[in-house]
C-alpha cells in the first residue's frame, strides 16, 4: 500500500512539473508579447484603422489566452496520462514549440503583412 502511494505521488509529480512548465511558458509569452510593443506601434503606422480601433490588442490578447488555454488543457488531463511515455513525449514537444508559435503569430503580422484588418483575422486563428 505504501508502494502505491509512492507511484501515485510519482505520477502526480510528473503532471505537476509539466503544468508548472506550461504556466512559466505562458508567463514568458505574456512578457515577450508586451516586449514587442515598439514593433507593434511601428506596424500600426501602416494600419490606421487597426490603430484607431486598437485591434492589435485583440491579437495580443488572443496569443496570451491561447497560451493560458494550453495550461488549462494540461491541468485537465488525468495524472496517469502523463505517465504514458508517448503522451509525455508529445506534451514535452508541444511545450518546446509554445513560445515560438505564439511569437511567430505576432511576428507574422508585424513583418509579413501590410494594411488594415489582417490583425483582426489573425486574432481569430
């Protein structure tokens, strides 16, 4: 019986560590997108309607919400899910891509697009 508690603790610990990792990544994404404010303002010079309507805020908000949504997904999974090696590998691979995916969405709008309304479309993706 003591042994099963140890296994349960181990299984729960893996989930706890992963959720903590995802929370830290979500905080980093929040910090990083706010650090892009200067580049956002530059981009808004070519998007007067987006600037006036502050649509860029929806894009930033969507990126942050998506990051925290992944935290919630990780919290909602049963502890045992993380004990399956293929599941855990998949989760770790996702965690390795989270920040890049988030920043790339913002970078795409800033560097690869021009004009109005594109920001609004990206925030819905």
